[in-house]
């Protein structure tokens, strides 16, 4: 199916068809893995730019499987172009490295992935003189007040990891563009099935492909306008070298086909689990944007059009040791980092997180981040319930 035919189709159809096609050599109806790091050169290669991107010269410059995946992810995000890299952090650092220089100012969300906090609050700031300001972006006016003449980029994460804070993408995009700044949005917790930041006015959407889009294989993506992504390819993909492997690109390409089906189940299960947790007397709080008492539920409902994702956080009316014992009682739910897997994953985040001061007060005594999987919701809830009973928390 041609790209012209695909682009106007529904999300599920694009998830199946975009970037795919019949292999010209074998007739296979799925793109094969091209496990090559080098490609045949033209008759006279002397005029080639060895640092050019997008041509099949060397896999660090761009390879076949990488290109197919970029087509699919750009389509799912509603973006003009896409760069896929080795991980979500490679995508984040690649964006920052290519767009920022000494003396530039960045505003970023107070609730972000730890790598963003490290990159912007410490590494780029201390090593390269990039000025940064941490802001509670759940209120767009805080962003407006933090703008400086040298503000180049605003970076937000919504929903935020791990507190599920919601920021208004369209409102912040308007503020950024009024002040000649760019807006990037980490969309990992939502996935493009639920939320498409570029369609809401953001300049860039960043995805950890490792999470919902595939659920296992490592990869990352930056989606936006080609004029910027060409810069990112040249400066970050080729010269930093965090290139996705052909095998991972192929795996993610195949896994993305079922993204809409999986996200429907993640959304449905997480909402059921969140509502259940609200009934448990030993639970101190539940943070999930799908709950009506979430402080930014109305904004989430406006910009997360298909659902609220599969991640929630909750606390216990208990001490540190009780949190760990509670996890040890679980059978269906696995104690592990990451999110977006088919199986439910839970991680205890203790009281000593260095970013604790940036979180709402209810998070300060430790809490669980819970990535709700696609198992039967009744089995997930039953697993939680038996663990609550063993700790006398019901």
C-alpha cells in the first residue's frame, strides 16, 4: 500500500501498514531484517558526504529497517518526520545536543524522567553552560513567568514520571511560540494512541519505543518537522552514534502493529485498578489522570483522546518495610522497572529520591509506580487484594 493511500486511514490501519511493503527480492509481505552495517556504493563514491544521513551507506547514517520504522512512527504521531535511535534517552539527549548551545535557556517540567533531570539540571548546565529552570508545568502561567530572552526550548513530560502530573500541551505550545521558543514533549507515558503532541502544537514528540510502542526492545524516537530532524540526524545520530540496531528496529516495527489493541487494554485495566485502589483503606493516595479527582483530569480528558494510559502511582499508610513486604506477596504482578510491558510491573520508590522535593507532598514518604499490564483486570486486582490482606491494609 502506498504512503499516499495510508496517510488518510485510521490509526489501527496505519499501525499495520505504514512503513511496510512487499519485499522486492523475496516477495515476503513483511519487511525482512537487513542485518548489514554497510551497503554497496555507487560507481563513483568520491563525491559522497560520509556524514550524510538517510542514505544506505553505513548503518550509523541510516539503514533500511530504521527507515521503515521511522515512517511508521511519524505516521502514528501525526508528524512530518521521525528519527529513531537506540533508546529513549538517546532520543532525549540527541534532541538537546543538536538544538542547544552555551548560553541558551531551557525550561523543563519539575516531574520528568531521571535522565532528563540529569541532562538538563546537571550535565548540560555544568559542562556546557546551558541555563535551565525547573518549573511546575501543570500551571502554564509558571512557564510564562520563567521565559527569558534566551529561552530556546521548553521541555515537558505529560503525564509526568512518576507522579502522573498533567501539563496542557496546547497552552504551553502557544506560550513557547509567542516567545520564539520550541516545545518538546515526552509522550512515553501516553503513547501516540492516546495523545499526539505534534497535533496539539508541540514542535517535537519524544517516545521511548522500549515502552508501549513495543514493550521490550530498546529504542527511542523524535518526531517533528524535517528541517529540525535533519539537524538531529547529522549532529546526534551520525556524530554521537546512538544508532538503533536493525534487529531492534525490525522488532519494534512488528510490535507496533498491535499498539492500538494493547493500549485499549492498558487503558481499561489501569482505570479499573485505580478505582479499586481508591476503595482500599490502607491506600493513602492514588495518582491517575483518568480519575475525576485528579487535579488536571479535565486537561487530560481534552488532550488524551482515547484513554489515560496504563501507569498509575499509589501510596500506602505504612512504613518502609511494609512496602517491600507487600511487593513480596504479589504473584501476578512483577517487581521490575520499566513500563508498557504486556505484564504488570511495580516498583517501590522510597523516601530518598533526590527529586522528592519536586513532587507533591503525598509522594514524600515513598510510593509505588505501577505499570498495569494487559492481563485480566480481575486477576490483577485479586493479586493486589491478597497482598493487602496479608499486611492488614484492607
